[in-house]
């Protein structure tokens, strides 16, 4: 209302005479106008929103421009609608009470620009969305440790040792082998024949011991 002088000035005598001249016409159109005014008056107004637009929400503002308080009342409008003292010296609640009276007589148009901003009542509070709960990362269960395979000791190799043939006719010397002996003695059938003749005493043909006797015939 700060920039809309004349919106809340009392009705002059000339205005009263003009109203008298159109009294008959007023009877015809009065009903729809009354319905419109009633609709406007029934509207819920968010006065904090109007004040934020009119005065930046400063309910005690006095800039010296002739309008006072959070809703920028003219002093004449203030007093004619039940206000006492000066608007900017009244509490927020008192200014809203007087504004409701102005709304009943002049409608929301008393605040042409800022009034519509307050229509519809207080805005519904916006529910803040709760912050997403961050779940602690689940640690994977540790893989079961595989026990090291138990290394079994190798089974002892049993080596059948040769023995001396008591009926032998040849004494083994160091460096001898059945092949060498068969070759020297020209044994028919070679080392295999010697092994066959002494198999009870020489389990392994590759293992013979010096000093033992073997049969060659």
C-alpha cells in the first residue's frame, strides 16, 4: 500500500452525492457486487506475505512517505477501521486486526499489487525430506582359510640287499657289474643269465656288493 495513495481515504461529500444519484442503479447491480465483496472478504489472507511485499516484513517501518507499518496504512484508514495511535507503533497482531477490517470494506484491492500475494492463506509448510540414511557397507565374510595340505612323509623304500651265494664260483670285485662279469667270463646269455642263476641272492641286478660270490655256471 506504500505507493497507492488515496486507496484508504474517507468518502467525501461529493462522492456521497454521486452515490445518491446512482442509488437506483445500485439496487440492480448491488447483489452481484455484494456477492463478489463477500467472496473477497471470506478469503484467508497471509498478512505476513502482504507485509513482506509492502514493507519487507518490517511491521514498525516509517519511511516518511505517509504510509506506516508493515501493511502501509494511511493514518485516516487506520483510525477509520478501528486503529488507535499510529500504525507503525502498533503490534503485528493489531495491524492485522485493522487490516481485516479494511478487507471487509475495501477488499483485497486495498493492496493492489501486494494483496494478491497474500491470498490463499499461509502456504502449506514444506516437509523437508529426511536425509537418506547411509548404511554402513557390509563387509564380506572372510573366506575360510584353506589349511595347508599335510605333506606326508614318503614311505620308506625298502631295498632288498644282495647276499653272497654260498655256492658261487666268482667273487665280485670293486667296479664289477653283472654285464661286465658276463662279458669277461663270456657267459652265454649275458648279465640276464647271471641274474637268473643268482636271483635268490641278488634281488636287484643293478646292485651287487664287492666280496660277495655269485654263480656263473
